[in-house]
């Protein structure tokens, strides 16, 4: 499974895959991010590339301290802090890696990310806004 494969999948297929995965270990260091917008559509890859260039490039995890910073904007600013823990997923109540912005960011305080591992260096994530699902994303470790 690759990020290209994930970009070709529908939201329902991504949700079904997410439900089959285990949380895995909390990543450490830089994880390249790919936003999966318009999942399964022919333009999903192009949108992901634009988001990566202009808005969000990934997450920088500090597994020991259980925090992360998002890498954003064209120049890779490390901002928008979140806490990282293991918690039940909103989709199926099974364990996931929870990325919680509620107490660390005014901008993203209503955002909740959930992540599960697909392969040793690849994770699938879901973004929620006020408990409602928004998009999926992928994280690739070097």
C-alpha cells in the first residue's frame, strides 16, 4: 500500500481500511503529510500536491514528550501544536493515535486527528471537526 493507492480510494474505502488497522507506535520525527481531499476522484492527487506546497507538509512528532507540531505554509513553519496519546477512535472505539488540539491551539481547538499504522513507515489518518469527519490524510516516515 502506498500513498498513491490511498489517493485512489473512496472515503468509504478509506474508512473501511482504517477500521482494519491497529494504532501502531506513536511516530517520532518528521512525517511527510498528504491530504486526501476528493478521495477516489481523478483530481485527488493534484489537490494533495497543492495542499502540500501551499498549506500543510506534515507533522513533526516528539514521541517522548507526546506532542507534535504541524509543518505548514510554503516555507515549512513548524506550528499548530497538539498533544499525542492513544485513545479510542470515534469511528469504531478501537485504539488509535489521537492528535488533540483542544488545549494547545486556538486555531485548531475543534480539530481531532486520529491515526493508525498501515505499514512500518506509513500511517492513515482521519480529521474530525467538532466530532464530524472531514478528510483523510497519510503520513510517511523517512
